[in-house]
């Protein structure tokens, strides 16, 4: 990138800068006239010059055109006005000039702002574009938070300076020179004073502000380092908690903040000192004007109108001068920032832009006609001279699919040597060729070199010497549109973007916008505006709302067929069950999926039939309007519905005025208080001596280990009978809260009698019958014939609670529900809901095993010529690894295409499933052959299998 910010701005905004400079120069005309007009008003109609006699009149607005050698030609004689009329006319002209000057400033500032934001967009895009072109080794030396801080914050001032880079010095300098020239024209001495003071300010203030630049740079660097450190804390929070280093991190952050505070404090001190001196010099000049100008006026060498005009003109001089000095400081500051940012985004061996560009039509033709040999040349020729904004989508999906089906030749490492950042050799002089259709296992110790070779195939490590080729072409010289689709790589080191599980699963299919989105009306106008602005900012104008999914690469001929491919892959990596579980824990809107909601309600009776047939009638206790559900909590039986409003939430229910009035009038409050007291008494007696981490506390739903001391003190206070009367409202609520969470079959304190259950049913009916209208929308009542929008899919299917009498009840229910969903043809719809599950930042809402399965599924969903799997499933036991590996190989073989698999194995016994085995030891390829042949030799392979 260009390291001179001024040159960078001029190169990309030349036309706009020239245009706005012309506007600025034109604006100087009314600006100068606004200085001269006050003198005319004071000397003319106010003091009476030219109006010496009563009733005298003058011409207003006469216009003459001077012609050299001839004289002047009168174009307009003007309007004859009296003294009072002239005062009003000149005042209106002054107001007109004020408006014109204001409109000029409005237009210029708006134009500058748009120009600056456009260039800021260009800079940010180019920086991110460079990140996408960094070599892999560069990312090992960078902190993501520091890079994002530079892109987001450090380049922000550059955009603001863009509009001022050329306009500001011309406009401010023009205003200052205009005001100074006007003062000189009125009086040479006053002009000399003004020029002298301006010269002092222009020399002294910039010199004093150099210290501010140094402090500003220090502040920028320390703030960036702080952002990087905070990012490390977020990423390493697990390690911090595991090793109890949180206070060390606090000390480190406090030290950094103290350093930043010191820099900023020094900056403020020096800044306001400079401001004080600048303001003093600016105010010293009016003092001299009043003294010397007043003296000249009293002597008659200067008229009052001139003195007023000079003072008025000088009022407009310090402002532009001060802003011009500020502009110079800003220029130096942003130049330093620009250089710092550019240096951070410079890297050796950056990927050529043409290798990442969308393939041009000629490239698609070359791929289809000549195979891989013509791909690189055709693609490069098609887009090498094109800017990102000019690159178009190359060919139709059918043409690209046909081109991708062409044979690409072997994948090979040719005399390959790989090293890490420290210079240690990972692989040394390895040559190996993998033909299309081969299945190759790579085995060896953890640092044997097989992992590094797989990473080299995926271009995650670049060769120190030698090369990796595809079809005889160096993969580092082939376009990513070829290598990124021909080769698929997956390892245990997976990353997922914030979004749905479906978005991450299909991420590898989003190569290009294959089907443009259609717009109408205002949306069409907005899209045209987006395209135009993207071109002006040097950004690509590909539509993110287009359909980017390459369905043919997933084995689907149309979008409707994609889900079948997804299910096949999910089954192969054994992720379907996980997604089904996620879906069953999800809530859906029955208004958007009415058919599914209706079928889920039908499943309730089907589930009952399945349980009866299996002899498991008591496994699920359903909610019945006139009955007490023994497996549900007391609170659930009281509400008999799910809360959807804040006043019905469990934590607010005890304070709900209506609810409290219902249980108070029925006398249930005293019963529940006594019940809560007995629960507390039993819990304290049983668990008070246990450590807080004892497993028994996991069985308590109504009390945690931290609550034990609270209830111990509460019971001591209320012991002795009639505790309900002696307890205040808060203490009553604490006791009643315990009873709300009580389930007799689970907690088994023998507190739930038949009479109490009948009483709860009676109070429940009264609670719902007399509920105020404004509260009815805050609770969704249980109804056997309706889908509960606020409940999960599983709760809607069960419409009840699983019995605590069955230890494996949860597992058996999930198996039965899954079978029912499949029988009723709802399994795919429910899995589709599960695919909408948000995986969180970096996929952290998924377990490690789920992330590894999803990563493998993301690789398998796209059809490639070579699949490179680098120990993708280390978190799974050997049995599951065996099953998934067999299913994956079966899926690849069943596609009917000649695809190769290279798998770095964690379990060496699985090498028997592959046609060929590569054995690495200490960075060297020591054995290569069929596993049976290698087993007969007394070599490294035999030792690894034996161990």
C-alpha cells in the first residue's frame, strides 16, 4: 500500500478534490464581500456619508463592466434609495451573504464528510482484503483483537481527514488571507500588526505541538496493546480460571491502564498549555487594534467604519488560523497512524489478488475445455487486470459443475521440506504422490511429520523448499477457486462463525453469488445506490443477499434436494442425534409452522399408544385439567401453564399481588409455608454437614449449598410454633418458594397428601377463573388440544413429566420420540429446526465432540477430488472413530466419483481400512505401501501397530 497518506488520498479522490476546491475558491467571493459590507453600512446610511442633505438619495446595486482602453459599460443603473431604505437594503444584502456563506459551508462540509467516509470504507476494505491474502505464518504472529482494533478504530481518523486533506488548507488559508488582505487594504499598520501576530502563531504553536504527536503515538500503541491483552483474556478465560491467575491478570490490566492514564494526563496538560498560549496570542491582537486603531481614529487617519470593519474581519481571522494549525497537527498525526497501520498489514509472500478473484467466463471455459492445465492461465488472464469491484461471476452453476468434474491429476509433494516458525524441521525432503481415487492412511508419532504434510496439502504451511502440486501445478500458484474446491481439509482444530448450525455446515459451499437476488421498488433503488457506492469506494458489489450456495457441489441438482444431502452427511458423522436433541429443546412459533405444530399435538396420543404397547404406561404422567401431576412441581401444578410474561415468572410470582391474594384467601399460603418449613428442616438436617460440592446437592432443585446457612438462621428465628405469624413478607416468600419446587416422587419427604393436592387443584381453578384480563396473556395454560408456543418441542410431545421411578426414563423417552418422529414423517422437519440452532461465538455452545463432528460434516457436505483429514476426531473413543471413519469412506465411495481420501490416523489399527499407508518418523517418510506388506516387515509400521 502507498505509505504517504496525502498521495493515497489524492490518487483515489482526485476528481472530487478538484471539484470541491473550485467550490471553495468560488465561496471566497461572498466571504470577502461579507467583510466589506459592514464598513459600507456604518460609513453610509448610519454615519450619513453621501446623505449630507435631507432627502438625499443614492443608487443601490449599480453594475458596471470595465473594458480596458475604453472605460466601463453600465449594465445596470441601480435603484434610487433614501438613507433609511439604503440601510435596510444593505442589511438585507448582509443577511443574504450570511445565508450564502452558510450554504457554502454546509455543502462543502457535507461533501467532505461523504468523501471521507467513502475513503474510510476503501481503506478498511483494503486492510481486510490484505488479511485474507496473508500467508499462513503471518497469523501466528498476530493478535486478532489488535488487528480488529486497527481496522475499526485506528483508521477512523483517516476518513475524517480525507475531506480536509486538500480542501481545509485551501479554505482556511483562503479565509485567513482574505481577512488579512481586507485588513491591509483598510490600514497598512493594522494589517502589519495582524500579519505579525499570525506569523508568531504559525511558528510557535506547531513547534509546541510536536510533543502532542509523540504522546498521541504512545497512546495509540498502548491502547492497541490493551485491546490485544483483553482479547487474550477472553480467549483464555478457561486457562485463567483453571490456574487461578485472575488476580495476576487484574494486576497486568491495572498496570497497563495506569500507563495509559499517565500518557493521557501528560497529553491533556500539554494540550491545554498550547491552547492557553494560542488563545492569549489571538486575544492580544484585538487589544492592539483597540489601542492603535483607536489612536488612528482619534487622529483622523482612520474612519470609524474602517476600524469596525477591521475588528470584525479580525474576529474571523483567529478561527481559520487556529483550525489551520489544528489541521497541520492532524495531518502529521494521521500520517503517523497511517504508516503504522500500513506497516502492520505488510507481509512477505502475500497471496496474489488474482488467485482469490472470482473466475471470469474465460476461466470457466478453460476449465471445461482443457482441464486443470488451462485453469490457472485462463483464470489469471481473466481477472488479473480487474479491480475487486469489476470482477463478475463467471459461469452458470451447471458449467462450473461440469468443469469441476474434469479430472485434475494427482496430488503430490515434490522434495518437500517444511519448518515451523522457530526453524525446526517438521518434514524433510519428502516426495509422495496420491492419485485420484486412492485411500491413504498416514500414521506416525504426534510430531512424526504426517500432520505437517496434511497441513501442507491444505496450504496451511508453505514449503521451505520443494512444492506441493495438483495436476502438476504448484498449488500456491493455482487460483483458490480451483484448489479451494478440489481439496477439502478438516482437522480437530475447528472454528465456527457466530450463527446457525446450518450456516456453518454449508459454509464451504459459498464460493460465489450463483443466483442474484431480485428487488423491486424502493429496494431496487437502494440496491442501485449500494452498487454505485461500492464502485466509488473500490469495494466489490457482490450481493450478500444472493444465493451463494453451490448446490451441485453438495450433490444436489436443485435447492430442494440439498436437505437430503445434509441428512446423509449428518448420519455418516453421527451428528443427527445431537441435532435432534437440540431441536427437541427448541421452541417454535406455531404461527410460522402450523402444520408441524398440529402434527406434534397428534403425537401426544401416538406416544401414549407406544408407551402402552411397550408396557410403560407410567413413564410419562400427562397434564390433565382436573388432576394433580405428581411428577410436576407444586408451582407447576398451581400455575398449570407456562409463564410468558414477567409477572408470572417464578422469581416474580411470590410478589404478584393477584397470585398472593388468591392463595391468601384460600389459606394455601399458610399450608405452603409450613410445607416449606418442613422441607428446609429436612434439607438442613440431611445436608448441612456435607461439603458444597457433594453430589447430593445436584439432586436438590429447591435449595443450593449456599442456601443452607440462610435457612438455618431462618429456622432458628421461627422455631417454637406459629412461625407463619412471626415471619415477615420476605421470610414467608423464602419458605413458600421451597414448596413451589417440591416433587414428591423425587424428594420423598412425604409432604404431599391427597387433601393438599385437591386443595391445589381448587386454588388453581380459582386462580385461572378470576384472573384479570391484562394478565391472561402472560401465561399460556396447558391444553391437551393446543400446541404450547412457550414450551419446547419435547415438552409439547410429552405434555407431561417423565416419571422419576425410571432411572433411564429420559433415554427411553428420547428413543421412542425419535422413532415416532420418523414413523410420522416429521423427523426431517424437526432436524431442520435443529439446524437453526445458534452455535455461539466460535461454536462454543456446542460440546468439543459436537464441534469435531460438525467440522467433519462441513468437509463432507462438499464434493471434492481430494479429502484431507488430519486427526479430525481425537475427542471420540476408538469405537466411534472406527464407525464414523467407515461411514465416511462408504459415503465417499458411494458418490460414484473418483475421489481420494488422505487420513492422518489417531488410531493406527484403522490403517487396515486403507489401500495405502504412509508411515512418518521424525519428519521423514520411512515406509510407504499396503498395510499387509508393511506388517510383514520388521519396521516402524509394525512397531506402531503393536504399541
